[in-house]
């Protein structure tokens, strides 16, 4: 599949410049629903209506506003927002290097591939340096007039970039009213749980997992489009027990019968 780059720029670390192209590494497969009028199966339109005047307003009358107090807004023009952000060169400045494993998965947001642009040598050099050291470069880059914190690392013979969430975006568990662990498990329960985990342990292969919800909804859509009745799915009955030890023992027994 030939993908077009979505951003061209340069990675900079020390005095080394690495020209790159950025490509999306993911392709969302969600189901896009449209709102329709049930009576005549016609698409609905959403109009921008002024709350005070009760009339539709033209795009030329619309600006961005930030609510500073209830019903009080600071209005910002697009040029003002852009000017406030300042000039951002198309460069990813690496500020520091960290161990890849030191980055908590909570901080990862979106992922991108980075390809060679113009010359190969600097790209290959950075790939080798990051791959051999197990490090990730932390820096910033601007995309669609917004600055992102990023981490880039080597995966085999290519560079991968992840946009990162800022620390202030991560909710600390201590800030939540989470229930405690309750009654501690017995040694026997821990041992049974460990054996159950070991018995279910496999090498992770993401290709084995499919979006069953999307497949079911698409099947429903296709059947209805062909005038067929939807398939009826029976809910799987699961045996439940309030005794944790018995639940673990039965799970291990079922696991053994399948092996």
C-alpha cells in the first residue's frame, strides 16, 4: 500500500540533521454512522445557530472563544492563536535520550512511521544508534499548528515516532476515589491463580485478535441492505460461583480438559 507522507521535516540532535518524512502508522476501522430522518430516510444537517438571537450564523461571523467565567468568553482570531504559538520550524529537536522501557505506556498517544527523505546516511545512523542503545529521543514538533511532545525510537531498520501525553494529562490513582483491594487472597488462591495464568500464557500475536463488534455490526448492515433478517446471537452462559477457590479450581480443570 503506497501511503503519502503527512509531514516532511528534519530531526536534529547535536549538529546532526536527519531529513525525514512522516507517515501514519495506524488506520482506524471504526464504523461511520450518519444521522438520518427516519420518516423519509434523508440526511440531517447541523446548523450553527446563535443561542441569543436564535438564528443561523454565517461562517464569517464565527470565531474561537474561551470561557473564562460562566457565559463570559475571550474571543480569539485564528491569526492571534497562530501568532501566540510563534514560528515553528519543521524540525524535531531532540532534547534528551531516555531508555525506551522507561516511558510508561500511559504517555503514548498516536504512532507514526518515519521514512527517509533526500539522503539515507543520517537516517541509517540514527536508527543504528537508537537500536543499539535501546534509547528513545524526546523532543517536540509542530503539526497542524499544534506542538506535540514526541518520542522516537528504532524498530528494526526504521524510525518510529509516538506523540506523548503531557504529565498533567495523566490522572494519578491517588486523585481518584478508588476502592481498596479488600480481603487479601490466601496462599492457595494465589498459587491457583498463578497456575491459571501460566496455563493461559502465549506469545502475543495481535493478528489473532479481530474487532468482533465491528464484524458483527457490518454483518448486520450487509444483511439489512440485502433485505435479510439479522442473525440472532445467543449470549454465552457462564457458570458463576461466589467461592474464589472453587472458581479457580474449576477454571484449571476446564483448562486441562482443553489441552
